[in-house]
C-alpha cells in the first residue's frame, strides 16, 4: 500500500534527497547510448566546447534526478503518472565525480474537477552539486490518487 | 566541420527521422536504471496500472528521441547546446516493439542580440509510433553558431 497520497502534498511541502555521486564512467556510458555529442563523451574534445571539459548530458541529469525521486518518493506514492514536464533549465554542467542533491517543493496542488478519486500536484525540483551550486531545475505536474479513493477501480485504464 | 549552422533553420524547416524500433529489453533495462516504477518494469504489475500494460518511461522516450536527433542532425550541426526544455507532453504509452518516427519543425529562429556569432532556434519535436499515433511532443530551444562565426574563439567557454 502506498504511503503518500494527493492529500500529503501542499504548497508547504519540501524534501531533500541525496547525495548521489555520479562517476565519469556513468557520464560516458549514458552519452554513448543516448547523447553521443563530443562534450559528453571525451575529455579532450570537451575542452574545446563551451562546456570547457567533460560534462554529463542534460538528459542524464534528468534521468538521475528521476531515479532519486523514484527511490525516495514515487515508489511509495499513489502516483498515477505525469502528463509531461513543464520546464527544464540546465544551469551548470554536471562534472564527473560530482555529488547531486535534489530538493523538492510544491507550487500547486488541486483536486481533479472531473475525477473525484485524484488530484494534480505541481512539483518544482532543484538539483545541486556538491558545492551547493544549482545545476538544474525542473517543473513537473504529477497525478496522484486521493487517500480515500477506491484503489482497484480507479487504477483501471482511464 | 559542421554541415548545419544557425542560418539553415527557419520556420519553414521540417525533417523526419526514423523509424527506430524499441525492444522490451530496452524498456525494462532503462527502467531498472532510471525509473523503476512497476508499469515500466513488469508486464503483470503494469496491467493493473492506468497504462494497462508494460510501457516505457517517458524519460526513456525522451532519451531515444535525443539519440535519433543527435545521429541525424546535432552531430552534424554547429550546436552550442541547449539551455533547457520548454515543454514535454507524454500523450500515449510507448509499447515494446513499437517503431518510433521523429518529426521536427522550427517555431522560432532569432539571432542573438548580445553575441553576433550565434543564434537561437526553437525546435518542436513530435514522436510517432508505427500506427502514426503521436506519443510525445517536445519544445526545445537550441543555440547554434552562425556560419560566418570565428569558430575557435566563439567556442571558448562563455
């Protein structure tokens, strides 16, 4: 049974997760599979780009953040998924050996008008490196069941 | 030397890339690493979620799209990276065995006011499955060098 439902998130909710260290091998491995641009793959090539050295793909930062949020929150929540992402900002490079911390807050929470079993929560996620510099922000709406919802019926395909 | 520069993208630009088949093993492998929610990991568990069966993490769809765009466009472009993503919409599940096609268009292109060597292009990306159903859209600003820019100097760290 989930621990967290729609009712557990309001605009005064905050959380902090991590740290999670990111290795050079992970950065290169992800890039080789999903974003094989030189600045994410090779130190020497990266030096000549505007990143000034090897740095993770912005998508990799998103995926690591997703894993941190899944482990710490979503796997224990009555989540019904997310319709998308409102905005991602890549502010600074993620370097090999950096340790990431994720801070979450809620910018909006509202019950669904049409479906009384659920609500929508807009999370604002901030990702920091070990020096406390903010390297990414992300705004993401999330659909969650209400605590009193009839779980089996409401989880049927929409 | 890059093939594509800022000048090559205007609001009449379009492109179509793919198809690229996505296997069940890929979907589960990505989920195990980055988004271990039951609907992305296990067919039986997924049946009881609102996705009604195993489907890829939305982040996985983003990453596959990124790879398709890198292979077909960005690795040949004078790209200076992206400051973020404006909006992602996950419209339909990506199922095991689906083949993805990516369609790109340009919604805005403008030269930088402060830096004459570069410009900003806003791409609108649409991802379709094999039945032609749109499963994801993504709006992404991209920074590109102008063709007449002095490459080595302008690629120095900003």
